[in-house]
C-alpha cells in the first residue's frame, strides 16, 4: 500500500511504502529550509540534487546525489535543498 505525505504546505512530499518488512519513503524537497523530527532512526540517500543537513546538536554537512546520512530516532534535523529541488530515499532503520 502506498501512502502520500505532504509537509510545509506541499513543499516537501513523499510516497511511503513497505518492502520485505522495511518501511521507506521516496520524496522531493523544494528549494528552501525545513526542520523534521524523527521517531525512528532514518537513513536518507540523496537521489537527485543536493541537501545541506544539520542533525539536532550537530554541524552542517553537504550531501550530493548518491551520498547518504543517518539521523537517530527521537531526534530531529534541519535540511535545506541547495540550488533547487532535491529527491531522496528515506529508509527507516
């Protein structure tokens, strides 16, 4: 079953799915800066574009297409799509 999610007045949208018992989403982040909270740990892989990311209490990092970062559960992160929209795969760990 697919689940459509929208955040920040539609500036971030994703489609959630489950495969082999693992949950994931694939989505697009419009140019801009946003803050997300996490319940479960997440691995985010940038599949198009570039994201700047700062985990709560951490430093900014830049992640281009083909790179990934992980965010612990019960925390959060700031994310900024740099130079235009960016697409991602989020796997819940």
